């Protein structure tokens, strides 16, 4: 009787299902990517800082 291949097959399918469930079971309320706090921001990217006016040509 082939018990060992049956047990190995059931374990393989169980591990595969666990991996798929762990990939799909992600908390959607958390942001996916945090912005880098040390990265330089483009002018006007932060709404709390005013955008400097453009330079006037003489």
C-alpha cells in the first residue's frame, strides 16, 4: 500500500494552499508602501510648505 506518497502529496498540497492563503491574506487597511522620510521632495509636494514663485525675467 502506498501510504508514503499519499502523505507527501497531502503535505505538498497543504503547503501550497498555505502559501497561497498567506499571499492573499494581506491587511488592506495598511498602506502598501511608506514614503521615504529622508528622500528629497519636489517643490510643492508637501502641502504645508508654500510653493516659491517663479523667477521674474528682467
